[in-house]
């Protein structure tokens, strides 16, 4: 019964990716595992239960049999917020620790998914620091590579977590910085007594967003090809140039969404001759039948959004690379990355110690 707490400095660092990939890799090796997310924030309904969406997806991806009340013992809902303000929270920590003990029963390893950072949940005593200390969990910290600040993150967490800290994972490293991180940052961290279990490059599959999710974020309407909304968008481009320049530019960018005005039918038609996953028309306008007909032939969704081009681009930039893992292809990709790049033998040796 070895609890492993997956922590981070902030949201979107890769905790879900690590939980799924590591969980599947451990199961493949014959380990009996479980997963629990003590502090849930995205509530959805599963039968009669309210559960954290992320926790439920991880449970289903790993094929776990634990009830949702164990996997997701607390959700920060509006009602929970009011209870906190009214100081009616004495049962929350007790329920969470009880759920963790249940998850630990007859399991080799239990993965505990952290919240946004190690302090979130402090007021109700289910923050990472409290849970790690109460359960004697080994703490694995994952962070995105943003230069030397990432090194600070790992060093500070080692000091903060003490003997419970077992090591680090460096995630989303730009390809051009990968060798630098491996050759400079990793040896430096190891000298600080920080084992680095994996260094993962930015991954186009994991960072991609579906056309369907784009529509939800942009509050868009689908004009054609509703059967292609689960295609992945890896890049985006604004079509505001002349046709010849656009064609040359679009050919360099694969699996993209093209954002343009409804009046730029020339850009729309040119974009569809390259690797384009959807056309986004700004300003709430519609295009003509020629474009729609061509899009239907090519199987490229055309979307109309109410915002202007600048606002549309701004919204997309905020979510690219920060989308939740919700698709089977991303689940399998998570496992592949962990299996190939994660130092499992070293991890297991430390966890079992």
C-alpha cells in the first residue's frame, strides 16, 4: 500500500497526463492500483452522485472499480463554498482521509491527484501538504519547463515537502530546448538531491483540441460537417493576407484552424486545399454556398462565431495546450510517453523503499 501524491505548482502542468499514463503503465506491469482526487473542482453528475469530471475520466480510463465516492470524495461546489463560509467543514477532511484509506485497501499503489497547487484546500485541511503528511504519501512533482523558474519550483517543493518528496517530472519542454534540459538542468537537479524521473517534450497530440471543444469555447455555430467535430486541431492561423501569400503560409502549417472574415471566401477556399481541420468565420457572419459545398466535399467543418478576429484569437490562445485529456487517443498517447520516457525502475525502487 504505497500512496503517491502527484503535485504541481499550478494547473495544466500535466497531472492528469501523468496519472493516466503512469497508471496504465503500472497496470500493464501487473500492479493493483487505484486513483483518488481529494479536491475536485469540475462537478458533473454520474447517476445520483456528484463527481469531479477529471477524477471520473481517470477512473474510467484506468478501468478502476472503486466507487466514485472514493475516487472523488470532495467537490468544491457552490454549496461547499457556503459550508466553508459557515464553518461547517469538520467532516470534509475526515471523509477524504477515509476515502484514501478505502482506496489503499488491497492495492499496491494509489495515485493521489493534486489540485492546482500544494496549498489549495488549506482552509478545509485537504491541501497537498496535509494529505501527504497524514497519509505518509510519496510526493512526485510535475512542472512545465519555463526555464530556471522550473528549477526553483522543484528545489522549493523539495524543501517544503521534506522526506516525502521523491522526485520530479519536467513536462512540455520545447523541442529546441530538450537537449539543454537533459544535459544541463537534469544533472543540476540531481546534484540537489532531486531525482528526475522523466523529461517530456511538448506533445502535439496531448496539446491538441477538438473542433467540438473549440466550438464550445468560442460559442460558435456549425454550418457544415458535424460528423467531423472530433478531429484534432494542433495549430491555428489567421487568414488576413492575399491569396498567394496565404497559400504558401497555409502549406507550412498542418492540422490547423483558419480564422478569417466571412467575406474572405478566397482565403476560405485556399485554406481547404491545405491541411485544415476547420474554418472559423468571425463576426457572426455566414459564407456562401460555394464555400459550404467545397467544405462538405473536403469534410472540413465551417464554424461561425460571434466575436471579432482579435477576440477569437485571444480565446484560442488561452486554451491551446491547456485542454483536458478526454479522448481515447490522448489516453493511449499518455501511456506511450510514460512507457518510453519515464524511469519506471527508479520510481518503483523509491516508492517501495
